[in-house]
């Protein structure tokens, strides 16, 4: 039995997990754990030029297909899900990253109208506590009834 139950976005409660596809020709496929103060923003693989990964933007049709794939991963348990807290060499603070099947996500501030920036935790212990809370949302126990919603159309409501 799946730990998730799908609901319409308008009916989703404050602890729901959302898979969001904002409008635009190029967009991001976001994970929104409503109970937490951040979104998970997809990362693209680093290039061979030594520059670290950036955010993974895709076309609208590809984004909708990726969102459906993520929904299947959560509802069918079709992929490994893990969360880690980590230090960034040469930078202050710690970050939180999640892997959902083949997709990597970074915890980023949720500030409407502003570009996503990673959440920087003052200590590794704080990042680890947040990672544990996030893992509980992404991997609830079987039969938990964790709400999951998909939003590819209804932004601005």
C-alpha cells in the first residue's frame, strides 16, 4: 500500500507534498513540502568545466512528463529516495539535498517573486535535523495517507 494518497491541490492540507510545474517556456519541476519553509529545486548534473550544478530548467511539455514521473515514484515506490545534509567545501554553513529516483533536488528558500537560493543552515546539526524532517515527508510509512498533489496549471490562485 502506498504511503501517499493523491488529492487535488485546492484540497491539499498543510502537510501535503506538492509537485509543481510553474508556467513558462522554460521552467522547473519543484517539490513543495508544505509543512517545511522551503521548496526543493531540481539540480542539473555538473558540466565537465568544473562549474558546479545549477538548477535544471526544462521545456513545459518535458516538465509535465517529469512531474508525472515523480508522482509515480512517490505513489508506486518506483525509485530510491534519500536526503542528506552536507557541508560545501570553501563555503560557510550546510545545505540539504534530496534524491528522488534519478532526480536531485536542493532545499531553497520559498520567497514569492524572488529567484531561488539555497537554504544555508548555520550548523551541520541544524541541516541534519531538517533533512530528517524532509525525509519523513518524502518517505512516510506505508499506509500513512500522506497527501500528494500535482499542480501543472493553477498558479496565481
